[in-house]
């Protein structure tokens, strides 16, 4: 297991720390047994991303990514 030292962690900007944490939550959810995402249970989404979940469910959003 690799560890990030406190000095290394503090050396990156706070915004980057938030991005790393959000990515950690995403990976944690991806490998968890439960893959359900409920609007009230936004396990791997930042608060900003959670606000967009209704937009992501729209058919127009699917069309963009095809």
C-alpha cells in the first residue's frame, strides 16, 4: 500500500486535494458491492456534482456521450 505523506498532501493546492478526495470516493463506490446511486445518497459525488445528477439522467445527456 502506498501512503501520501502529510507534507506531500499539503504541497498540492486545496482544490486539488478536493479532486483527489472526490476521485477516491468514486473508486471506493466503483469497487463496492452496492452500485446504487440515489439522489439522497451521492456517495462518490462532490456537492457540486450531486446538484447535477438530475441533468445527467436526461436523455439529451446520453446523446452527447454517444
